[in-house]
């Protein structure tokens, strides 16, 4: 292999700053998108378990819609198509005045997409609670809302902490797709360094290591959380 | 708004888009075959009694599952031409990336598939005088594949969706073709909505099929 190694380039200006700002964007986009994914996903996941047929149908339609379209297509829809589809005034504002249009689109895209995955986990968690518990709650005179509030949601969420961890890691990895609409996240910066310096090997190695380290940090933190939150004797059964 | 949605653009572009779709399907098929084969080998390594094999399997899976697929695609797009010292088709480097990456996911599916087969099956294989490869080949793996078929297919639907990422290296799959037409004709809305619709219909009906298959198997 004819290749001029130059690891020092990563620590020269401006390349080092590019990497740092890439990490910041990746973390920022993932974190904000996760807030959307977690809250919206919780609502939809709960909606998939209620008795009302129309509510369940809407929630199911949401999950199927977002799960069956590739994320990159959704990214393009949010960035190029949504501003054309909304009412004219809003569309004009999105195109002209919205702060950080690329990042905002990416955040909504990742958030709504991951919400469909979070919803599936929430549903699995609630469904793994024996039906007798719900019946017992109702028999004691709790309303349906109280059964969810005091029984199904608190227990269900403690069961699904491990799969939610991997969903968070998924959003973190998927945030790299934001580069297709021009968000200057980590992978975008690596490519930019490659384009400017032709030191692709160093650039890609460094972001690979950054992704690995960040993943390990998240996993290490979540192992603690899992220890704290797990309910003895409970767990989602594996797919048969 | 939808009022000036131009269907004509899509109709004219259909032959070109179909070529892209053929490439998407070809890439999905080859990558699925390659990564299921490699994933099965990795699963056998993770379950073997040899420490080194267990370690290799575990590192492989955890390594690739920590990385974005996009990064892996870039790596191979950049790396493969450097290794072979010459021009390489973007298709080949993308295919290598997909096989190595998706194998990590198929490995975990096959691992739980193999573990779902009771140990007695393997023991009876040995008792009949079969050696390890024969026991795996004729007794354990066929049953594991059968049990895991729905999940393997679901993963393959995900793989099909993932092939749209080759857009970033300019490989002319369905997604890239749609973007090319969209930019050429300045018809972003039509083409992106159409692309989403096509992917949705294909993946949705494929997943419905998987569901009926699952029901059939549980009967």
C-alpha cells in the first residue's frame, strides 16, 4: 500500500476543531431526537395496548409507516418535501427563517422514526405484564388511566430498560445519516478531513474510535441503570 | 402543495428507476446470502468451546454493532481501492461492507436459533457417529434455520432498506436514481414521495408475509 501516514494531522488546526464540533453535533442531534423519540414513542406504545380499536389502529399505522420507509428517504422527506406540503406561510418560514434548518429536520426525522421503534418496546413491555395484574387493578376499583399510571407504565418501563438502551445507541448511530442533508456531524467532518487532506485512513480511524468509545460509555452507564431498575423475576421473553 | 403534483415526471423516469431497483435487489440478495453464511460461521464460533473462536466472534459482533453502517460503507469505499491498488467498482466495495456489517446482526439471530435447538439433538447426532461438521450440517443448522426463518427475513427487509445508504457513495441504486431524477428535473417532491411509497409498499407487504409465515409455523 502506497500511503503517506500522518497521524499528527488529526491534532492540527482546523482538523482537530472539526472533529470536536462533529462530536458535539452528533451528541446534540441524538440527544434532542431521543427526547422526541422517547416521549412520542411512549404515547404511541401505550396507545397500541389500549382497548379502543381506532386509537390502536392509528398507533399501529404510525409504527408501520415509519418502520417500512428507509431512514435516508425519511431524511429527504423531512428536509425537502415537508416545507412544500405544509401551509404556505409555515413552509416559507421553514425554508427561510427556521434556525439550523438541516439539524432541525434531522432531529425531527430521527425523533419520529425512533419513536416507532420505542413504541414497539413500550408495547412489548406492557404486554409482558400478566393480564391478571391489569384485571386485579380494575377489580380494586382503579380506573383504566390509574391502572396505566400506577401499574402498567411503571412496571413496563422497568422491564424495557435494556432494549431502550440499544434504541438510544441506534439513534446515536443513525444520526450519522444527517450528513446526507448537510448536518456537520462526526462522520461529515471525517469526510471533510479526507477531502481536504487525503488522510482518509486517519480520519476514518479516529471517528471509528470515537464511536466505539462513546458506545462503551453509554453501555457502561446503562449497566448501572439496569441494575438499579430491574425487577427480580421479570423479563421480556425471547422471540421463539 | 399537492395541487401541482406531476405524475408525468415519474412515469417518464420509470425505466431508469427500475434499473436502480434491480441494483438494489441484486445488492440485497448477494449481501443477504453472504452475510447469512458469514453470520452462521460467526455464530458457530461464538458457541464453540474454543476460547479464541468465542473471542473473535464476540469482538466482531460488538465491534460492528457499535458503528454506524454509513461509516462502514465509507471505510470500504475508501479502503478497498487502496488495498487492491486500482479502480474498484463501488458495487463491490459496498457489497463487502454490507456482508461484514450485517453478518454481525445475522450472527446473533443464528446464535439464538442454534441455542433454541435442544442439546439432545446434537448429542443424538454424535451418538449416531456423526462428527461435529456433520451434526451441524444435517441435524442442528437445518432446524435452526427453520425456526429463525421469520427473523432472518425481517432482518433481510431491514437490509433492503439499508441498501438505500449506498446513495452516499453514488452507487446507482433505487434511492440514488430517484435523487438523480429529482435533481435533474427539479421535481424533488414527486420523486421523494414516490420513492417513499415504493419502499413502503415493498417492505410492508414483505413484513405481512413474514407475519403469516410466523403464524403458520406456530400452529
